[in-house]
């Protein structure tokens, strides 16, 4: 049990941090139109339209 607490759990924490850091820093290499956040106006307008059957 002490091996898990001493080696495995810290290694998992470092690996998860590394994956998160890689995911966040990879946004630098994305095209310009994908770097900006998603627009929310379009989704709000599409939700307000009446449903016709």
C-alpha cells in the first residue's frame, strides 16, 4: 500500500497535469477561427424559434 501512495498516485497526478497542460497549450497551434470561444448567440436564437409540426 505504501508503494501505491509513494509512487503510483504522485505519478498519476503528474501525468494528469501533463495531459491538461498539453491540451491547453495545444490551442496555440490551432487555426485562428478555432482559437476563439464558440459563439453563443447562434445557439440562443435557434432555441427561441417556435417548433412547427
